[in-house]
C-alpha cells in the first residue's frame, strides 16, 4: 500500500505544525516551547496519557488500542531539538530565534510523530499500547539517555522501539537501513600539550607545543592504518588546534581536540586506548607534558535483526515497491543517540528520503514537507501490523 489516504486530509495541519516548530527552534534541553506545543497537541487529539518533563524537557504520550492497551507495547520516537547555527533558507517560516535553526529536520520528525498520534488516536485500529517519545537534546546532549535515566523504560512498558531520520539526497518515497551497526559511536578527546615557550627566533631554547601537536595529528592517523584491521571501520579526526597569540612568540601550550568514530565496541575500546598511548608517547619523546581528556560519546547505533527485517517490510509497503527500500545501506560514521534505546530494547532505526535538499547541518537545509505522508504512514502501518486489532 502507498501512503494512507487520511493523511492527505491531515497534510496541511501537520505541515503547519512542522513550520511552527521550524520558526521557533530550541537547542539541546531548552525545548520548552516545543515540548509545551507537543503536549498541547497530544491533549487536543485525545491521546490517553501525556507526561511532560521526562529527561528534563521530554514528552511521553500513550495511546491504548481497542483492547484497552493489554499485551504488546511499541515505542515510536521523534527528536525535538535544533542546532546552534543561523539559518539561510529565506523561507517565510525562517527561524525567529537568533543563532538556532532546525538544520537536521527534527521539526519534521516531531510533526510526523504528532500526525501519527492523531491518526492512531482517531482510529485505534490496533491492540496493545503505543508509547510516543518526544525527545530533547539529540544533538550532542544525550537526550535519549536522559529520558531512560528518568524511567522511560521503567515507568512505561516498552517491548520494542522504532525511530526514523530524514536523508537528503534520497528520493522522497525511498527508505534505507541495515541490520546491525548503522551509525557510529561518537567519542571525543581533548589534548593540552605543555611545552616551554619563548622567542620564535630561538626555538632551540623552547619545547615547541605547536611542533609536538603537529606530530600528534600525524601520528594519530596511523592508528587506522596500522592498529585496526583493514576490514574494520574507524575515523579519527582532529577538529581543532589552538595555540599562540603572535608571529614572534612560541607559546607554552597547544590545545587539540577531535572525535573517534567506530562501529564495533572492541575497536572503540582499542582506539581510545591507542590514542592515549600515541599522545603520551609523542609528548614524552619531545620532552613535553600533556593533559589528556577522553569523553565517551554515543554508542554505535546497532539495529536488531528481527525488527529491522520487519521495518523494511513495512517500508516497502509504504513505498509501493521493495526496490525503493535499501535494506543493506552502507553504515555511516555519523552518530545518533537512538543507540542508547537499542542497547536496552529491540528495535530499528531507518532513513526516509528528503529529496534533493541541502545537506543536514547546512544553513540552507529545510525538511521536505512532501515526506510527511511517508513517515506517518510508516509509523502507522508498523503499529497496525505489529499489533493487529482482533
């Protein structure tokens, strides 16, 4: 089946919700207006329970099926937060919050889950319970973990969990996912090289932290090529290097930082250990001191096989053809905190085409409203198939 007919009637309303969220973006856990709007809409459309303040600013809604909610329970998740950047789309609904923008499509994700909720609350053509998870702080704040720490899986019974993300460059009516590792872990490191500064004309009287830092940048790249197997995936990127204030002064310190991306937990652990060894070794060889900080980021997003197979079957029904569903997409080294949910519960994460739009995190990006019926239909059909009404 292609998209659900009722959604054509709802499309303008869902689009209006989406554009409202787009116009008032909020970052990380500061999603106060967004969460309040979500809770207001959920109450208006008649869901059975609405709980706010979960994981600080998350919202959870509950819809019970025709049998009163007994039996299986499926959670559907949408992220609500925006990015700390300025918008350049020129749209009539462009961001009114300076320095904040929905450049990753979370406005669309939130609106699609609200549309799904409205349809399911109206029809209730399923048995069991649907848990609607509206999450803050996906963009670096680990909002998924915050909601779990606040009892998402203990206050509400969840048997399986599903989520989606829009994908620019993929046609609107196409989906893509894979079983197993889909997205990478996102660990971070910060290095402060402690040298001895001095006049740039007399470098022999210094321990130059810029030279040491440069050697570290180069040495770290050997981890992927010489310490990790060639069939494993790993990215180590140094993303900032800060040192010095003048042309003729060698500074005392240099500060570097970056990210480690892997798809395998063993490789993740190995890389973290090896980065520390390389940094300390290079500094010692040059007579420099070092402060090394390592922060565990999101784990790898790894889909469960049974739920992934089910998700791709549903996606094929909505797309109208299995040819429009790539069920073995190459993993991406981007990260996603949906990974925390999948560590605790079976489920699957899938990509939905956003058409020929600017890329994610780009100032000219905009969620494509033509994708709304496909995202809503996917969630709805997933619920009705997994928990059919008797």
